[in-house]
C-alpha cells in the first residue's frame, strides 16, 4: 500500500447506515472526517494511527489531557479516610439468629457466591440494612486459622475503596463476617457477562483508580502494611454509584 492510500476516505462519512467503525492500528494518516460516523467516534477506535490529524485529532488530544489531569487529581488528593477508625469491639453485635432471619436461613436464593473457604449470602437486617454475610466453612482448617486475624485486621481498616466490615458473629458451630452489601456485584460480571451493560472508558478508568487508591492505602497509609494477595475482577465489588471496593484480601 502506498503512502497516498493511507488516509480515511471522506466518503465513509456519507454512509448513513454505518453506526460504528473501528480503525485502530492501521497506520493511517491525514485528516479525520468530522461528519457521519466520525462525529461520535471515540479514542479507542483510532489508536495506533499516529499520523492522523485535524479537528477530531485535536479532540482526542484534549480527551487524553483531561484523562491525565483526572488521574493526577485523584492520585495526589489526600487519601479519604473516615475519622475515628473503630476497632472490632466497637462494631454492633449481630446474633446468629438475626443472620438466619436476614438470609432466610441461608437460602440458596440469597447466595451471592462461594469460595474455597466460605459462602456469601445477601441478607436484610431488622433495621432494613442490606448486608453480605460471609459464612466460613468450619470443615476447613485454613478458614478457622484466618478468621480471627481477618476480623482483627479488617476491623481496623476504614477506607472508601475497601469493603466495610459491619460486624462478626462467632460461636462453636458458626463463624461469619457481616460486610457492606454491593448492589452492582463484582467487576468480573461487568466485564465478561453479556447480560450487563458495557463499561465505557471513563467508568473503566474510575474502577482502576479506585483499586489503585485502595491498594495505596493498604501499602502506605495503614499503620500496618497489608498485602492483597488475590487481586482479580471477582474481588473488586461495585456499589450503587459504581465506586469500586476491594474485598477478600487474602491477608498476610
């Protein structure tokens, strides 16, 4: 292909039934048309074409600058902590019978997910608060070993990008941690499921920044360094405003 052919034909802008066009990584050059499908084309469909220019190219540059400024602002502002970080002793006590009632006796219809050492159920407390109840598998020696340390460490951490611990319930036959409920589920569901809406570039950036800020707190702003040993989409939970919260720390 000759250099004269490495341009975007302006005639493409006249195709009224063309609603989406991905031109990434084609080494195109020249001016980007401004009409038709090009009037709302996004940066992800034009990457890999360094020689493109024109009004659309300027718009892409402005978009990139805005993203860089946003990232700088989020990463340099003071870490948002809630004053008066409580210890586990200060959390409200929730009885086993209240958790049984809240989850309809740990009904399968309320099951949110299962892991190697636990199952998580959705529940509604008597005061109307929705919670996630993480019930540990008492047949797992590993689960029993980590319960006390997990309660102690999680109860002393308080950050907007970590899942909030509401309470813990423990007796000889039952151990559970009561956590903040995340109505939008986990990130894996939004990335891989065909039944959920598509996350746009800004939403994806926001999730990444929330995860980074949560990790920054664990590594640099908590009085004890805590390492998250299991970072993956299923352990990134989303609240009603699509803010990301780290869960299942796999504490060291």
